[in-house]
């Protein structure tokens, strides 16, 4: 049943409110409402642009609005969000004329509020149209200016500058404001990349082979998850950084592999596609997430994936010691590397979250370590950019597990384009490197006892 007609901007405001009040995930909300209202391709595009753009630049928009709102704390949140999304369109969207933005905003204010609200919304937006927005040059502190200009929390910007330097931080903050392209992984068990590219182009998708990974495809137009090739199991939607994990693991042939935090199954199925007679045991904490892994394996025609709902901190209760050739711990993390896909992440995460997560990450590695065979490999990965969760967790593991050593052969398993970024046994991918997610990988080898 088609829902009652509701304007794109009204729907965008609902999304902004839900993300702010209920900490709903913007990406999930967006997919749900596009399906609910059966939006056209053009309306879906505009809704995505306004919703993501407003969330992505929230701090910048508040900086622009500050001189024009007398009592922001006393102003209802929906009014603030309506003003944010209107100013976003005025400043960042060239295709929409100001008079149309103002008209829509005032109409929404009339429906949702009273005369005073409508008058306030109209007044603020007309003042901004007349006087323009404040310059970032008015912010004296360099790190604060970067934080406001790129809409990243000041604590995080300062933390990154301390860890990675100003230039790398500025590049990362800039690229975090850009929309990511969709990338897909070819199921090499079923089809070659060149064949799949041809089929997808015939289906009407604008795609090309990736320069970074031999099994990756980049999509410039269309959603590959809706393609016939997806249904037939020829491809999986996966970011290129995430695909590097299977390369790092280097599982092949008859290897027994354990994937400790496997949902939704992108890395699990990638590993399984590279085996012949070997098997992947995929664990995740929640039954409904384990179902996602099963569904992916079935769609791809993979029979070498075994799934189980389990807490990987207690994995020693499930498997024998030294039973696996390869183990992957793709640990829960702060997700600071995927801000382009989940812009709300940057406003909800705190320093305390990072400390708590690093403790969980260490426990997961400690639990997995005894299950690795002598001479076997343990891979630790996260989709974040933070030394506390990445380098320090890896260093702490090696310090407390003398039976392991840094696996310096990581570079040999990486695609040629990635080799320059590998440092010893680890790899930190920044989102600006090749327009992918921020990602970390560390490789450890269990020593062979004499």
C-alpha cells in the first residue's frame, strides 16, 4: 500500500529528529523511509542529500545559525533541525533556489508549530539570505576552526592531531564530508570480474573495475544490491578496506578458519570464497545477526560456512586448543573510520567509549590466541582510526603473548596499491588514501615451539 503523500523535506525532518532524539542510525532510517513511502529515484536522492548532509555538517550549520537564534536551548529541537536543513540547502545545494527552500520551511513550520514559530523560521532564514553566514576565519584557534569547518567534535580533532598530525587530520576531516561510492566484491567461485562488469553494464549500472583490489568493482550509479547479479550470488556489497582483511588473513586450500565477530558476513564469505576444501566457522553474539551470515552464504552458494551464536570472549569453551590455521578478530570498535556512511557516529562516541572498547578488543584477542595452531596466523582488524583501539591493542597483545610474534609477511599478501601503506605487521588505512573506509589491520604469527 502506498503511504499518504508526504514531502521529501517533511520526511527528512522526521529522520533528523529520530537520529537526534532516539539515536537511530541514519543509514537504517533512510532505507526504511525510502521503502515506506516508495520514493522515486529523484526524491530518494534529494532525501539522502538533505538528511545526510544536515547530519554530516551539523556543527557547521549551528555555527552559521548562532548569530540568528536568541535562545537555542529554549527552541524546540524540530525547529532547530528545520533551520539546519534549510541552511544546509541554502549554503551547499546549488540546484534548489532560496525562495523554494524558504517556502517549504515556512509551510512545514505552519503545519508543525504555531504563528510565532512560523514567524521565527521565516525571519531567521530571510536574515541569513540577506546577510550571509559567518566566516570560519573568525575562529582563532586552528584546531577549533578545523572542527567547526568540517563538523567534527573538537575533542576528536585534537585527539587526531595529537596522534596523526594536523595535515593528515585535516585531510581525513575533509574526506569524511564526502559521500562514499558503493563498491562490490566479485564472487570468484561463480564468475570473473570482467564478465560481471559486462553483465552489470548491460543491466544499466555505471560500474568499473577497481584499481586497488583484483576482486573489487566500483559503482557510480545505481544500487548493486537491487541487481539481478546480486540475487544470483555473483557479488557482495563490501567496502574495499574491508576486503583487505581476507588478503591479510591469507587463508587458502584446506585451512580451518575461525571468524570471531562475523556479522553481517562480508569478511566471512570473502574468506570462504578463497578456500577449496577448507571451512570457516563464523560466530556472532546475536542469533538474528548470525542469520544474516547464513543468508549471505546461501545467496553466494557457499557450503563451507558454519555459523553459531556465541560470545567470542568465551570461545575456548567451544573449540579445541590450536584447532585453527587462521583466526580473524574483527572486533567491535568506535567506527570512526565509517563516518561517511554513518555521519551520526561522530556526535555519539566519546573518549570513554574508546577506552571501554579497547578493553573488549583485548579480551577477544586473549580468548582467541590459544586456538591458533603453531605457525598459524591471527588477524586483528577494526573499522576505526584511533591508536588506543588499534596500535596500542596490537602492542599490548604482543607484550602479553610471548608465544606470538609480529607477522612481517603482511606486506606480501597485500595488493600492490596497498603495499606502501603497510608498516611492519600492521596497516592503517585512512579514508583519504583511496576513498574507502578508515580501517586497521594487524597480523600476528604463532611461533612454532622447538
